[in-house]
C-alpha cells in the first residue's frame, strides 16, 4: 500500500480538488492586497521615508526640516542639539546677533536625552552637509540611569527610527500599508489641505518660557540646591563619545555647554558632569570645546522658571553671551582649549 509522505505533498494537494471559487477568492484577495500596497506607496510617496516615523509631529517637522537643509547643501552654520535646556534657553536670533553668524538652527527638543539624541539626532549629523559648529545643551541629570529620566526620554524616542538604527526588522520598512495609520495626519495635510509638509519650526526651534503676567523677579522663589545623585551611566556617557567621533569624522567643532542653573556652582550634578567633560576635552583637543556657563552675568534667580530653565528674557541674555563666546572660538580657531594634552 502506498502512503503519501506529507499532507502538503503535491499528491495530497491534488487529491483535495479545491473548488474553483476558492481559487478565484485567493486570486482576488492577492490582487486586492497588491493593489492596496501599490496605492499606499503612491499616497505616501510625497511624505517620504522618515517624516511619518516620529511619534510627535513637532519633533518630525523640526528634525526633517534639518534633514531637508543638509541634503540640499543649505546646512546652518551653527546647529544646537540637546534637550529642553537647549529648546527653552537658546534663542537663535539673539545668538546670531551677538555672534554675527546669520545661519543658526536649534534641533534641541524636550526629552531629547542621550538615548533619544543617539536615535534621532546623531544620524542627521552623520549625513548630508555637515554644519561648521554643533552646540550641545543638555541637562547633566539626563546622563544618569533614573526611572523619571527614562519616562521623559521615551516621549522623544521614535520606536521606528530606533529599530532602524539597531537593525531590527520592522513591518513598516517593507509594507507601506502598515505606515498609513501613523502617517494619517500628513496624508490629510498633503492630499486634502494642500499644505507643505516641510516647514521651518517657529523661531528656528526656540520655545521660550514666558513669565506669568505681573511676575516680580524680586520675589522669585528661593534658591534650592538639588541633592541629586552624581552617579552617571557609562552607557549614556558613551553617546557623548559617539557625538565626539562624528565631529572628528565630519570635521565640525563640537561645543558642549554646561548651562546656567539657579543654584549656580552649587549644583553638584553639573559640577561632576563638567569635571568629566574636561577630561574629554583634553583628549579631543581641536574638535571639542567645553564651556562653563553655570553662572552668567546679568542672569539672576528671577530669570529662572525652575532650577535649569530660563524665562525668555534670561534666555535672550544667555544666548547673546553664548554668541560672543562662540564668535571668539570661531575667530581664533584655537578651540579655547587650555587643557589639550596633545
């Protein structure tokens, strides 16, 4: 007696004698799936491969506008990266006025801590036309392993971009139908409202804090010195080293700012972070400059919204001060690096 070797063998399949309407249904479904994929590719073509991949529209348009500039050889001379201390405290207009550098752009966004910086900012700096100067403004506390830090950072990390960076398989990389839901707002903007998908962010990325009406700086909250842990994460610190490597490879100057704090030089986390940065500065020499801006003339306790974020007038003064410093560094091209070990 002859037995079939498998229920999936050709003999077994032929013995089933599948009805003709079943075959018609399979063919119809295949045609519909292929048609849906082709239609999705058509409607998503103007949106591109990156714009839809962010979890926040504000993040996507800011980062993708920079990508547009760099890929069209219109990269700003100075690009600021980092978290909310960059987005809130850095005013490109005030910086440009004091530095006489007209082309200034801020990629700094709230929650853009090291992991997010690695995921959505470093790849932008690795491709396209490189800027002349990159300024990093980041809260030192973000370099610690902390549940609150992770929670804030998660809002600035794109799962799609992070997966691409690590080489993980994503259905959306192969099937455009799977992108439709995430891209829905852009589809409406482009196809129904005829709006430009790529637009420069307001204020070139500056998102200032406005003080309450009638606020009196003389009655500012008393200075409270934070007692946070100064135990930093080696993995998070490694992102700064990766940024340094990109600066060396692409030949732009990296300026890391330890920004102003209401508690000034009494903030132990900033002090420890600055000390570590100085060791990196000695190693890097020409490509890395560390600037201590924990205390800036003309900025007092009343200029702060909290320990690390300035109101708009304080941000204007801080940015003007920073512009003068960067203009000096740029003019001398010495890097203002007295600690260089080479």
